């Protein structure tokens, strides 16, 4: 008999993970924002934004995606920059101050599965790589539909299949081979829990959305050297860092050498690295 999921425990673990990740994500927000820029652009274009709209970003992280909506909804628009993690929201607020942003932004701690907003109170919702990490993404999509006004739109991104994302799977496989990580559980939240485009479509339609459009975008992970690539990956992947920190000194060197070896097909003569990645992006109408 399959073990019954403890959703509350999963939610606590997800919250704690992102609280712990905030400082490192803040450190990488510019370079990661640049590399993932095409995803943000696709989502913002798909929302068909206009002045005066009220836009909700779920799982905003450091906020750079939602901040891109501000010029498109001015004048008179409002961005609700939200995350379940207070630490992430603090990082987003700090980033907004650095960029001289403030007018038209509300910062709120919100849980995507229970969005503390009124029915039909926002015009647009965006969520980049957030739904797939929630304990009950179907509930989150229903909540998204609830808070959207009729004719409103949602845009989201979730990672494509594992084999399309060696930037993630190579370190994970190496750590598993060293006994420092467990194989991913397909029944639990994770980067690839929504990697089937037909699943994404059905979840959106079951939540009450129509006019669903799904595409795939390449998102390579690049760096000038393996050391720079690995340092960035450890900052952005809490699961990888947690497993890697269990290694002793000998294992640490062996793990890094093995990952570097497996990344050789993606390494140029000058040592720079570009590891393939692919994400699904979707948009739908309420």
C-alpha cells in the first residue's frame, strides 16, 4: 500500500526550504534573472498587460519577473508581489528599493493554495516555477482562478522533462551515486512534478481555465567556468547544497570531479559552460 502523504509536513518543509534559500537567491538574482529573462518576457507578453490592471505574482522569489510588469500596467496599475516566504519577500522588497521601485507595488505573504484575496479581485496572475513546488498545485490553480476576474489571464512556467534539463539531473545523479541523496519521489512536489504538457493543460482546464496555450523554451545554465557554474548551482538549488554538504573532504573532491567530467560535452575550449535546460510556459484565460 502506498504511503499516505503528509501534506502539512510537505508544506512546512517547502516553506523552510525557501526561507533558507532567500539569502543565496538574493546573491544570484541578477545573473539568474538575465539567464531566465526569455521566460519572464514570454509570461509578461502572454498576460496581455494594460494600464490600470491589478497583477498578482505568486511565488515571486526576489521579484524580478513581476517588476517587469510595472511599466506595462502604468499608470494606475498595481503589482501584488507575494511569496509564502517572508525572507524571500524581504529580498524582493530590497531589490525594489535598489531599483528605485515603490509606487504601485504591494508586498504580501501569500500561500498559493489559499490566496488571501477576494473573489475576482485581480486581472492577471503570474507564477514562474512555483506551482510545481506546491504540495497541492491543483488547489493553487483553483485558487488562482477564484481570484481572477472574468476574462483575466494566468501565465506560468514549470520545468520540462528531466532529460531536457541536464543542468539539474547531472548533479542529482552524481549525488545519488555517492549515497548522499535519494532518488526523486514522483508523487511529491518537485521541479518535474508538472513536466508533462498534457498534465499542465488538464490541470488548467480542471481549474476552470480555457484558451490554454503551452510552449517550450530553452533556458541554458551558463557560466565562464565550472567553478562559477557549480557555485551558482549550489546557491540556487537547496536540495543539491543540502546533499553536497553531507560529503566529507574526499567525497567533495570526487563529486566535483565527476560532475565536471559529465559536463564536458557542454564545456567549451576556453572552459566556459552552457548546460541545456528547457521549461514549459503556459497561459490561459479565466
